[in-house]
C-alpha cells in the first residue's frame, strides 16, 4: 500500500523504521511492479542504502528525512545521465539541479531518473524510445506525459514523491491519469537551473505526490530564489491554512465545456463542482475564450522556436535520432520569423489583460485537469490530435503565469480516473493548495493505484 511522506518521516524520526529499511522496500516495490518503462536510469541499491544509513548516523532530520524520490530525466542528478529521453543527447552532469540539491538538503534520497515524452514535448507519455511506462490503474490507458515515469512511480507506490516538469501541463495531466496530486508552482518559484529546457521562459519544476500535504512539503523544501536561474523570482511560498474562507471559483460556461464526447467525464466534473459548493465555495461561470485562445499560442511562434532551441543540437546533427512525432512538432520552429514572434507577444499581452479582468471577479479557476482519457491504441491512431486535446485546460496556464494543483476527483470501478485542477494567479500557490486539500479530504479517494490493489485483495468488493 502507498505510504505518504508524512508517515515515512514520522516513522524515521521515532525510530520505528530506519531510512535504510524504507529504501529496501522501495527497491522491492520496483522489482514487484516490474515495469522497465518507468526508469531510464536506476541508482545502485547499495549506494542508496549507504546514503540512508549515513543519514541515520548523523541524525539528519530534515522535512524529507530518508524519503525516496524519483526525478524526471530532464533534471540533472549528479552521477546519473541526463537523456531527456533522447540517447543521442545524453550527458553526465557533475552537479545536481538546484531543485534536486534542495531535496537532498531536506533529507530526500534520489533512487533514479524517470522516463518522459522526449524533450518534454507531449502530454501522452508515449513519445519515448524506451518502453512506455504502464499506467498502474489500467494497463490499456496511456500514462500521461510528459512526466510519465515520475507520475507512474508515485501512482504505483514505488516512491511517495517525484519531480517532473510542467510547460504545457506535463505536471498535471499525468497526475490525473495516475490518480495522484500534481503541483505546478508559480513561474520562478522553484529554480529550473539544471533542467533541460522545453520552453525555457515557461518551464516549471513540478511535484507529484499522493497527497496535497506531501506536495506542499516538497514545494517548501525546493522553492527559493536562485541567482543561477535567470527566470528565478523572489516570492514567498505562502502557507496553507487548515480552513480557507469560501472562494469564488471560475468555471467554463456550459456551452464552452469541452469533453470531446466523454459524457462520464462531464458528469464527474459536475460532481466535482457540487463537492466544491458543499465545501462552501461559490461557482461563477466565466468566458473561457481568452484562455482557449492563449492555449492555442503555445505551439506557435516564439514558444515553438524555444522548443527548437532546446533540441537544436540533435536536430541539426542527426534529426533521425529524434522520436518522429517529436521531430514533426519541433522542426518547424526553425523557420519562424521575428515578425510572427512579435505578433504572438502582442496578442499574448492582450490575452493576459483579459485573464486579469477575469480574476478580478474570482479567486481561482476550478477546471478539469484533462477533458477525457485515451488508450494506448487511440494515441497510436491519432498521436497529435488526441495529445492536443489533453492540453485543453492546461496549455494556457504558464503563458498566463498561473500556479495550480491537480487533484483526483473520481476513480470509476473500471479504473478510469478523472481529476480537477485549481488554478490561481502567480504567487497564490498556497490558496490553490488549500482549496485542493479541502477537496481531497472531501472526496476521500485512495491515492494512486491503492484502490486497484485493495480491490484485488477483496477489500473493496469491486
């Protein structure tokens, strides 16, 4: 059964469990899950255990004391190769990314680097030269991406927390697909130094966890200004409150809600909104047109050119080394003109003003994390169209500078997940997390694939 950060740290501090025992169980779980698609590089178990024993010996007692963590393989971990899921791009970093260094300082133990959509370009988790990670809820569903391996590692109960990245929804969509929490911080709150860029001006290091409290513990440990990151910003992390005053939550007008024919997802969303009302929040329908238009900009103009810059060394040297879908998406970025770039900048500024006017009347958005779920077979048949649909409610967030927390909302008896995301203006991370935690408590859903595991044991009777 999945175990939270809070329980692990309490057991380590009390002496009921040694960090080395937790690491041993982590590797036992890796062997039991037996999914070669989750990790691109796995740390030697003996080395991880030695590190855990050293933590106990010097009485290190940080907020992540002895907690195993997985790291998406576009984030540097010293001594483990960084590939961005492109073997031709691989290099061996000498230093940890700032976020990883901060995790280690808090007492976490990195066990490996996880699979992803190549160069973090995709929301499906299948655009990789390595085996696709298996969705632990339903093996026929995609794992979600681009942070597929990190989300599956948490959902499958291998680690309680993992780092991902989020540019277009990569830290939120796979959270929904794996029935876990995905926290996307405000731009610049967590350093991206040591992260392979997707769109450098929009990238965030994201956090996967079993609970909102665990995700917040990690955010508090990794956040902070970093002079080595030109996009780092000085802003307070904030504090989650046990009970926040009722909020005005923006939702799409009925005619603007997009579920692409998935009536069950539409019903799950209605039920989620009803839960939020029961918690005391009010629902305000808003015009989603500016948000949808903003989302459409992400794979145009300057941000497509940014993706090209990140992969340029490989494209210009050996384009065949790229996954064919990744190459198809990124390659046109080389041909964009400065005039198109400035036109996109101007339009985005106008859309940002419209979004700000919307937030003048609401505290946060409460949106579906993704409009529907897709199978591996469907993505093979429609790799670009269906991927694009998954970004309906996520692609605009970073362009508009929003922060957010994705949280499970429903888990059907057939294993199909659904989730919502609370999105708030920059700097309001604590507000989004507080509402998400209230919602999480009200739903009472077991995290990750726990429900599936218990059902197999006859506990839930499904």
